[in-house]
């Protein structure tokens, strides 16, 4: 479908996906797709969108489209969503100037060149991302707390800072609020696949509690690995350590071992999924 609509074959053409937001408010995100795609075909398809608004800016056409996400008999879900939005709006006294007033029902798309597509929650967000790509905006410095030495080898990389600001969020996130930043990466280095997480707590006391939680999860996963030599191998290569207010968790393994471990995990999850489904049928 993606290939027919936009000329992108994800396994072959997709190079990277970057997603980020300036704050923790809803509808303030930006997505940057790096891919080989048919730009003219994608723009032609976008022109066919209903409720389309076009903005000419810096030799680019910005397409603002309405996202239809309510279907059929979802009236109750719509009402619940509106009630939830109302509560969040009442709770949030300060509005971000980048906040999408459409309530997440619109996005603005820019086909920057033959390899880059930007999707933003608003026109200003999309414009800011394009400026960044054209080196006309602020970018991350090498000493940014969002970056670590793992970024060079990561296939997937995620980071969040200023987590204490989540206290202003109407959704309760007490665990995250007690941390300053969290960084996670998955990739390949020196012929080994790796996963690494770094949790910087607000204090050493919180870090000690986080360490106990992580060690408990690892202990459970070790028990869960019984009967799978590949899963057990990964757990043996798992390292957990605390240094002051920083807790780090990592594992590594050769590609074959990791893939076989994931296959074993998937097989077990599939088995339990059928068991849970059977229990639901009996209770119904």
C-alpha cells in the first residue's frame, strides 16, 4: 500500500525515521522521514486529500490535511476523548506556542526533496523542522544531554530530558517525574547487537529504588528464560549498575543468538496469548 500510494517500499527505501517534540504537551510532535520516494507522485496524492489547505513558504508547498480517525460506531469513544481533552485543557494553564489547536486532527506535510518528508502537528512545527534540515535553525550540540556515545552505532535511539516538567502534565507519571532524563538505544557495535538504557534520577535515593526495580525485572526475565538457551545467554550478558544517581542497563550478543532469543520469546508470548484468549471466552 505504501509503495502504491507514495512510491516508498519501507524495507528497501526507508533510511530513517526521526520523531521528536519540544515539550510534553499533546499534539506538538514532528516526524522526519528519510527515504527514496517518488516526490511528484506523493505530492499528486496529497493534492487529492479532502479538507486540504496549502501554504507556500520558502519555495515549498506545505500541505495541512485533516486526519479522519473516528469510525462507524465510535460515538462513545469520541465522547470519552472529548471529555479527556476538556480535562487536560482545564488542567494545563500554560499553552505552548507550538501547540496544535486542531486537537491532533490535522498535520502539516512538507515534501522537502526527493529523500525527505516532514510531518508536523502544525505549520510552525513543520517550518521549524525544515529550517533545521536546511541548517537554518538550532540543532543539538555535541554536548547535549540528549546525546551519548551510543548514538553513532544505534539503529533506534530515544531520549527525554527535563522529565520533572511532567509534574505539569495532567496524566500521572510519578516514576518518570522523579528522573531528570532517560536515554535508550538499540543497535550494532563491533559485530554485536546491543541494547542500552541510562536512567538519571533526581537523587541517589530514587536511583537506588530504580535499581531495585530493574534488578527485579531482570530476575523475572531470567526465570522466564528457563528452557531457552538463547534467552538465558542474553540474560547472562545483561549488566546492571548504579553510580550515584545514574542507573545503566545493557546487554549484547551476536546476531544469531539475539534473533533466536526473540523467536523463542515470540513463540512463548503467542502461546500465552492463546491461553488468555481461551480464558476470556470461557468467562464470557
